[in-house]
């Protein structure tokens, strides 16, 4: 599968728009900040930041462990692909 520069730019643009779109975390953070100020909002912001860092690391580690554990299956899949 090959991607052109245009395909990559289109994908990067879509991800950028998705990045700019506020989600439920932003709503919760703003509600916490409006109701209780900085002292009420910083624990939520810190928890979200830690979760955003930790979750991808756990997912990547789990998929890596799975790929290593099923190495023989991956080898068979390499030769059987359609």
C-alpha cells in the first residue's frame, strides 16, 4: 500500500481537526474550573494528562506482548496473507 503526499496531508488535516474538537473531558474540566476555580480543576487536569500518557503505553505494551507471545502465529500470517 502506497500513500501519496496528498493522502498524508489529508490524514494529518483530519487528525488536526479532531484534535481541536472539544470532548467530554474539556466540558468536565471547564465545569470544575467554573464551579471551584483552579484548586478544584487541577486534580482532574492532572489525572487526564496522566491517563493520556499511560493509556497508549499500556496499549502498545499489551500489543507488543501479544505479538511476541504469538510469534509463530504471526509468522504463519505473514505467509498466508491474501
